[in-house]
C-alpha cells in the first residue's frame, strides 16, 4: 500500500503530467489532444499518460483509433482539486485556444457553448 501511495505522488512530480491532469479535471480528452495542449510530441505525451495510468490516477477507454483518458474516480478528482491542480494552466494554452480534433463526442459542449 505504501508503494502505491509513493507511485501516486511520484506521478504528480512532473510539470507536463500536472498540466495533463489540470485539463482532465475539466473533462475527458483523447490522447492526441495533449500534444498541442502540452507542446510535447506524441511519444512524450504517451509516456506521461502511461505513468499516470500506472499510478492509478487515470483510466482510459479505446474508441476506435482513439484512446480517451479521464480521471480514475471522484476520490482522485477531489484529491487533485485539494492539491490545487485544477488551477494549473499554461498562460496562453487552453482548451478554447486549441483544436480538439478527436474528443469524446458526448463532450462537445463546454460551459454551454458548442465547440467549432
């Protein structure tokens, strides 16, 4: 149990992973969406997502060619909010400034607005 907790906190010890988590606190994202959001290449993003899944922070679902990531459960979500991770965002990169090409179709609305 102690090893799992250490793995959890190690997973939070990286700026890119914290950025990924801050977006996932809003809604689910396809793995491909994190390349422009983090300004990292797809290989790097995939490695970070794998660390977060293995630490029990994220879960994923395959939908066709896409892999959709989300926070594992509400308990994890609450911990991340308490730690202030929801407030972490790069100043000029936000979901509203990026093209979200393969997000989950059920999440097409953000704050009552249609994504174009």
